[in-house]
């Protein structure tokens, strides 16, 4: 797919506003399932590494599997919902560990988690992303540690009620 086709389908790519920078792309996700509702020709292979880019009229999904790349344009008007699901979090710091001390001092667990001594002090399950459009249903997974960064990208899309956020506490 060339840039003219992409611009025809979903508009121009979003430019960075250097005065108020916001995310215009996501980090990579892994595609776990892709189902076309109407047997459309658009198909992306499962287990491919995917990322999203913000455009004026939708989002561009870029995928890569074994160095074979493909693109899928997703118009904002065709999106039924985007559901971002945070993985279940476990916080069990050891008494007097650096993580425990930081939490007692009021430091956010998002920062304190990087000061754990053993893996069992903090863990978070993988996050999931589900996208349903008029033509496709897609499910993605990614490491739970980067949920907050992905959340800022998807909120920046300004899709309102179409964006659903689930927090597994």
C-alpha cells in the first residue's frame, strides 16, 4: 500500500506539535487473532508484530511477520470500539526492600516497581487490545509494563465513547 492510497483512505499523518508533544504512534503489539466479518481481502497474519499510527481520519496498522510488511487502514467512522485491557497487577514487596521503602515514602508503584529485589515483589500480566470495526475483529497482546504509555496514545486519538479502558485490579 503506498502513501497516496493511505491518505485517500484515512487522511494525512498527524504532525508532532512541538509546543505540546503527544504520542502519534504506539509501540508494538502482537496480533493474536484476526477475523474478517465479511470475508474481505484485507488480512493480517497472526503473531505478526504490529504498531499503530495516528492519521487525521483514522489509524494505520502496520504489521511485520518474517520481514513481510503490510498495512491496514482503519477509518475512525468504521471503528465500533477499541478496548484496552490492563493486566492483573500483583504488588507484594519484601519488608525493608528498596521497593517497600519507596512505597512507604509515597512513591508511585509505577516507579517503585523498578527497585524490586526479587521478581515476586511486583508483577503485571500482559495487556490486551481488542479492536472491532465494521469489517474486522482483532486482538493484540503486549507487555503489561507499558500500559500507561499505550493508554496515553489511545486517549490522544480522541475517539470518545469508542475507547473502552478496563483495569484488572
